[in-house]
C-alpha cells in the first residue's frame, strides 16, 4: 500500500476521533489489500494533515489554524505556538504539514495554508523550526500570486497530498 494511502487511512482514524466517536477498531478491504482503522486520538477540530515525527508522535494540522502533537499513547498537546494566521473559510485554513528530509538534524517543518491578503486570499507555504513550545523562525517560502476574491481558492485548495498532486 502506498505511503499516501497509509497516511490517508491514519488521517481518517484521527478524523473519526475528532467527530466524537468512541474509540473503535474496524476493518475493511480495498483494491490494495486489507486495512484496519483504529481511533488514536480524540478532541481534534477538522484534522487535515499529518506528519510522523522520528519518535513516533505525529504533527496534526487542524483546519481552523492549530498545529498539535499527538503522542504515541493518543494524548493531544495544546496548540503549538508560532503557526501563521490562516484564512479558515470553506476548505481553506491550515492545510498540510511535512517534515524536511533532514528533520532529524534541522527540525524544519513545512506548512501549507490559506492566507488572507489584500485583494483576497491565496495558498501560502511557510517553514519553521520545531522547538519546545512550537514553531520558531517561521518564514514564508511561497505565496500564490495573484490572490483571488476571498473564498474562491477555498473551494479547491492547492497542495493537499491526499490528492497526490497540487492543483
């Protein structure tokens, strides 16, 4: 099974937990093989992206603009500091999270999100260093240009790994 499919199944498990369902285990079959869905955390609001840290914990984005750490035991951290402001309209908000390929040595985390700007909003990518309380030294590395009227890009946001491509 591809990494995207596995991540999608895990995100679905987190999303199921966010909907307030009891911890549960279920199984199913796909054209790629059998899958098992296990609720691993509860209390998230619109979980969107997930990246696994080397120690087994997971960074999870919440669409309204929070980044949290889910412990290996399912504990949910307080929202991490340093996350940029997002434009959480329709599907817009804090979208994906990814670790730098050299994360073990540089601690860099990348976020994609909808950002409100003059003339509307647009998709933005930023990176920051994961510290004790959150992201530090956050810098924008990409901004969609031009912006569009607020809410339009939120109908179909760019750069979600769940689709396998940016569109």
